[in-house]
C-alpha cells in the first residue's frame, strides 16, 4: 500500500509517521508513506501557495494551481483509488471507513491549511472528504496522521498479533469490554473472577455483556445507529 500526503507543513508529520506501529510497518515494507510539500509548485521567490479569497472574507486560501500540479505529477506515475481531502465538512472517520481504506492500494491525503483550499480542487480533483470530528484545527496534517494510523494498523503484519485489531473498539459497532493485566490484585482492586477462570466461553459471554453495557452507558448513539 502507498499513501501520499500533500501538505504545506511537512514537518508536522515527521514524528507521527516515524514511530510505533506506523513506523514499524514502513520499515517492514508493508506500506509506503510519502509526504510532499505543496510549496514545490509555489509561485515566486517565497513559493506562495495561498492568496486572498474572492468575496473579501477573512483568511487566506490555498490556491488551486500548486495542488493541481502536485496531484497531476503523482497521477502520472500511478493510479489512485482515492484522493481524500481532510476537511471538517467531510464524513466523520469511523472504523468502517478505516477498514475500507485499508484495502486500497494507493491513496492521496490532501491537507488543507489557512482558511482552506480553493473549491475547484474539491469539485474536480478530490474523490472523498473525511473529517476527524466536528471541530476546526489549524490544518489537515494531524487529521491525515490519524487517518494514516487508522489504516496502517489494519494492514496484515503491521501488528504482531493480528487478532488484536479484530477486538478493537468499534470493529463490531461496540466499545470494548474492560481489560486487565497482572497482578490479579493491586491495592485491594481485583480483576473480575471470570477472567481468571480459564473458561473461554464464560469469558467471551462476559466480554460481550460488558461491551454492550459500556456502549449503552458511554456511547448510546452507537446502538441507535444499528
């Protein structure tokens, strides 16, 4: 799999993509992640990529030409399954979307900055828009890192125990059951007896009950969506 991230602040993505599961997946050759500086196609001595908006609204807008030229350069080398714009207007990222994207071969993640990007990019180049929540950040770099992380960890081999990803929150539309590790008792706080029973069937029933109960209490909207 290959993920190309387009940004005007590539430095923001260095650490999130270099360590932990994503970093190891890159080293294993399971995924390629390339960060591209849109200023490569900026104008003038300062490599300008933004300008004032028509209509007089406050804030600078990323220009269409540098983004278009960067995307065309990449598309000349390979086909892309999706060109995704990280936008608060987009569909809210969830586990289902992450699962879907993890099956793609080539993806572009476009990071907005300043006030946003020229609408013509969204109308003619972008195939999908994704949001990480109903709030506004300084740019799309952190959301792009989130999307990349959510995708890469699902690639076979990225996680040592691949069954671990199958029991993550939201894989079955529910929150996860509580989890514990050693010691069995600390400061008078005990691990539930069922988890120490060694009976897989009883443990699974308990986990399912706990997942439903926690979802009802903490995220009832997830059940309402079913």
